[in-house]
C-alpha cells in the first residue's frame, strides 16, 4: 500500500474563469470578475491538502460488487482513493460570499479540478509501477459505493483523512477508482 500526501496541485485561473463563465452563461467575464476569481483561486489554493492511497491486488483476489467489463487478460487491479482534504470546504463555509456571488462556483471549480488532478497523479504512479512490471494499465474506472465498506477494510483510508459512512466518502471531495493491469505487448526488433 502506498500513500502520498500534499503533492503540488496547479489550478489555472483561466480554467476557473472559463468554468464560472460557463456556469453563469456569459461569454466573457468583466475585468473585475476575473480579478476577483484570480484572488479567490490564490486564496483557496492554500487550503488544498491533496492525497492518494492505493494498493494492488491479484486479479482474482478482490471481487467487487457490480464490477463490469473486467478484461479477460487482466493481470491485477489497483484500487485507489484520492481526496483534497476538508479544509477547502471548511474555509468556504466560514464565509460563503467572500468573493462575491460566484464564490460557491469558484470553490466548486477548484475542488473538482484539484480532485481530478489528484486522480491523474494516482494513475501516473500506478502506471509507473505497472511499467516496472512490464504491464500497462487501462483507463481508470470509478468504483460503486456499495464496495466502499469492503475496500475500507483492505485499504486504511483513514491514513489520508478519508472516512466512509452511509455509502459516501467524507470529505465530500473524495473518490475511489480502479485500474486494471494488462500485459504489455513487447516490441519486435527488426
């Protein structure tokens, strides 16, 4: 089992501006709105605590409920949890209008983008480990909530500040995914 905490997350202000514009159904935000978003992004990035934990299992040792499309040639599977911590949401709850009417949209966009980057970080680590074993991984799939309890007993998600109750992960900006390992095709030399 591997655990990595507090790695770097880069949330581009331009991506947040684009997302807020789309949510507000406007083509281009005013200069004041862009400056406000830029300040908000810089402020809220301090509260991100990205973390991942994962473990790899032989293909037949871990059977999950509602697991679909299992590749016949799978060698193993890696289950991962990713989260960005609860501090971002806690800070937002202290003053929901700190950066105007769009504060919730800004924080939500930061959270979604940060969690996606955390997931990609986990997948890169898993892919590197698979490569060391002459394997490749398939695109990650999300794991159904009915499996969280079983996985919680196999992977100590508390080590990254994540908990499970009522078929939900807490904090709310957490996810659980799965990568299948496949044998890599060796290149034929001419």
